[in-house]
C-alpha cells in the first residue's frame, strides 16, 4: 500500500543518501585515457577517396588530412589522448630514402619526449612493409611504433581504414606492445616489421607473415600477442641515423628465365654501392649475369643474394660459392627488405663478413 510522504521529508532523505555516498551525486565523467599517442600521417589509401562508395580501385590516395582521419574515428578518444601530425601526403610508391630519414628522425624526437607513449604512422600499403622494417632498425626507443594502412579508401563500403586506425592506436597505447619492435596493425592482426609483407594487390587481408607467422590479434578492444621476433631491433641495433642526410644507393635486380645483365650493368654504372640480386629459387645466379656480378664486386660493390620466392633461407654457399665470390646472403629477408638492411649496413662498414653477420642478426 502506498503511504504518502511529504516532499520536504523526501528531499531530506535524498540529501542524506547523497552525503552517505549511497547515490553518486554525479556519475564521474569517464576518466580520460592515460596514454598519449601521436599519429604521424604520410598519405596512402587510408587517406584516400574514391568517386563512389563502391570505388575500391582507381581512387585517389593521399587526399585526406590527419585531423579528418582522427575525427572519423571518435572512438580513438576512449583508448588514448591522440595528437596528429601531417609529415607527408604521398602515395607510398613514392616513398624515398629522404622521406625515411625525415620520418625516423621525427619518430625518435617524439619518443624521447616523456609526454609521448607511442606512435602510429598512417601509410600507403605499397611500401608499408619497407618503412616498417627501416624504422625497426633505426628507432631508438622501446615505446610502441605501429604502422597502419588501408586497402580501401575511406569513401568505400566497408572501408578498413577506420578499424585499422583504431586497432593501431589501441596497440600503440598498450603495455603489451612495449619492447616488441616496430609493429603493423592490419585486418585485426598484429605483424612484426621484419617478416610482414603485402601479399595481395587489393584485398583487405593482403598483409601476411607467411610461414614465420604474425605476432597476434586484436579482439574485443584488446591486442593479444602469441609470438615475438627473435631478431634484434630498435634499441638493440647498431644503426644510428641521427646524423645521416642520405643513405648509400642500393638497387635490386630481378632474376628470371632468359635474364640478361643489362639492368645489372646499368645500376652499377649509375653508381650503386650495393646490389640485391632477387634470384630465382634459392637465390640462384644465371651464368649470363655472374660475370657482371663478379666484376661489380671487384669494383667494391657489395653483392647480396636474395630470392624472389619470398620465403625460406637463402643458403650461404648453396647456389653459388659465396666464400669465393665474396658475396653475402640475405637469410630470410625478401629483396626489398634486404635492400634496407644493406643500406644501413653500408653506413657502418664495407666489410662483407661484418655485413653477413648483420644479415644473421637483424
Ligand atoms: N598508392 C598506394 C599506396 O599509397 C595505394 C595503396 C594503399 O595505400 O593501400 O601505397
């Protein structure tokens, strides 16, 4: 049975309850996330736009600025305090050594600041794996650095950029990512910079770490790691780009049936300091190109035997007598990543035995 109660008594009872803390006076505003993450934007499809919602190829990359990328994902504010910087605005097929040095120096300056806990780099997917590996070798901090891109522009149905960006910020803000080297966040997966590669021209699941395996997943707003890289990175490398204004010229020449030494001779004549030979099979060298390679070596050009197949170890003294030819083998690095390590190695030494050690270390 309802017993009437005076309004004054009701007010007094509510005031007592508030004082006793039984009823929170005001729901505490959600506490701001503690992690500070800086997003460095460089362009790519994640910043791209297409003519229609079904345009997933034939769009324009690098058209949307970093502030709009951040505004498009308000959920970022729940995982980190985010700041954006537009470092470049390019399609990543145009990424260059100069871009890499600028980006790496900015990353190291920011990570040295106590008010930066992690960095996300938005990037075109075409050379994302290369930038990631370069940074993996030259970033001088344990703080997370996460590269992220998109396979569809933000204007497309089921664009993957926003969720990839959210996952990347989540990872860069996480303790789990500390000390793990440079990471790649794509398609709900966590990959390590050394071994990740783009495997498909256009599908959202393009980024994979075939055979050696990705490092983990994102699920339910959390990153989950299952592996770590066994190779040295970031603070544990011998490379320092802080005083470098340029990197040695290293080019890649491709092996294939009926190959001729024309391309090889051209890059040597143009002054390459190192050559990555992307050989067939286990890094095999066609007899037509071997004389040009040995001549280049005699001129002081450092030769690395890599393999176009993409997986597996290029065996030293397997398909060629590397000891006799004074060549280096790339271990499991694909040609584009072998080029990055050789460029950095040549900033330290031209000794082929020292460089071979580096290929077995990083
Ligand atoms: N032009 C390509 C690039 O910037 C677009 C591919 C992408 O970003 O997914 O890498």
